């Protein structure tokens, strides 16, 4: 009988329609934040001077990133069910890199050809490191500032990949990780081990952890311990988000926003994820929600630089409401094209190629390190009579 503590292979879970809706909502919230509340002058003046009323709401849009991390904890753990390490790596490579590579090349084209003033010291030499998605590890600047979140996500994937390799993707192990990882991040914050805290993605650990435990509740049911761990992580996530949110609002948007506003929004985000996945609302499904959810990643990747460029080119010539709505619509259509013509055809091929390549490498490595058979020396004296039977 299989160990019930281990995540067992099973049929894919039904698609959670409202989870797709939550994902695209998070993306749109970030888009509106960057267009109407970020500290830039692409509207011909400061963004929040152009949008004095709207920016009082969209200034909270950075919370969309925290919602991404929260959802990612839930979805990634769910997607690991029944997968080997190689299959997990293949699925992540096929899911992320096709759209990301196009986004990097598009950002380079815009920065070095059409809009060189936005390059801000970046050079074409930064393109290759950016294509790896690990440019931060090489201390190379992002060609587009939104890429910083991908490095955070990548470390989460690496951590779960290591656990999968060690056979630790089990309920008890995930629960333990969901307590120790955020607690370590909090400890490193108060002891000022900034570099180490950054490497383990400490400020965001509680978001991923809360998402993972909500998935365990979704899959295995409610328990007092699981809800305690969700609450524990919500408190830590609220603390870090309050610090970052208030600081970013002042530095990036020149707005004074109390930390407790962002802390309350984190509680709301956890509540929304629980509502969409743990109540009868989880049965809501619609094709348009699935399509909308699929636009999330490319919309996030492309919206910032290209949206700013469109706004700078057309502000003063087009009504600001038309320009804002039109820019979002154009980026949505472009995101759909990326999904349809890049992610779907290339993602599957890249996933399969990655799995095949890693499988061959694993087989070759096993052959290299396999112990040769022990040769038994032939006896010096041969039997000269037949063996008795």
C-alpha cells in the first residue's frame, strides 16, 4: 500500500476557473500601477499628476506581485504531482522560456534601436545573460525591470526541485518547509544577513509557503495545524509586504502610504486565494477564464517597456482615457498572439527536448559512475573429473 504521506501520481486536477481570473487580475493590477502610479513622466508629467484620482487606487498595484507569488506556491506544488525531477524541470523550462526569450529580445530591440534613452546604461552585452533568466546571479541588470520577480520564482523552483530529488515532496516535509523557510527569512532580516536573506528569497518565502499549505488543504482537507501555518505565513508576509510596499510607494511613486494598508491587502489576497480554491466557487469554470489566465505571463513580461513607449509616443495627441485603455488592449492582443504562436507550439517542443536531453544525460552519468562487474579469477587447478549431479 503506498505511503499516503507522499504525493501520488493521479489524474490532473480540474482547472480552477477563478484561479485563472485571480491571475489575470493580478497582472492587470500591476499594469495599471506601472502606467498610472509609477514615478515616470511618460505622460508629459508625473503619472500620478496625470491620474490624480485613479492613482490613489492603483498605487496599491504592486500587491499584484505578492499575489503572483502566493498563487505560484499553490499552483507549482499542484503541478508537481506525479512528476520526476526531470519532468518538473522540463515543464518549467517549456512553460517559461519561450515567451521570456521573445520578451528579452523585444526589450533589447526597443532599448537599443527604437528608444535608446530608456536603456539607462544597459548595453547589448546584457542580452545574453538576460536570456538565461539568471542575470541577477551574474550581477547583470535586467533589460526590463519586471524580470526581477522571475529570479525570485526561479529560486522557489530550485528549492522544490531539490526536495523532489531527495524524495521530500511529502505532506510533512512541505509543512516543515512552510514553517522553517519563512522563519529563517525573518531571522535573517532581524540579524541583518542581507545577502543570505536575498539568496533564499526570504522576504517572499511566506507567500510561497502560504500558497503551498492552501494547496494541501485543497487536496487533503482542513486541519487546525494547516490553518495555523497559513496564519503564521500570512503574518510574516504581511510584515515584509508592509515594509516594502510603504517604502516603494515613497521611492517609486512619491506617495505616502501607511504600511498597514499593504498588510491588510496581503490578508485579503490570502482570503481570495482560499475563497477561489476551498469553497464551492472552485467549481466555476469558463473557457474565457482559462484564456484570460493564459495571457497573464506574456502580459506581465511585455507591458512595462512597450506600454511606456506607446504612452510617450502618443500622449498629448490622444485622449488619456483612450490612450490608457488602448495601450492595455494592444498589450492584451499581443499577449494572446504570444500564447497562440509562441508558447503553445514552442513550449511543448522545448519541454520534450529538455526532458529527452536530461534523460540522456542521466543515463550517460549512470554509465560513467556504474561499478564495473567484479571479475572472478579462474582457479589455478582445473577439475579433471565431472561434477556429480
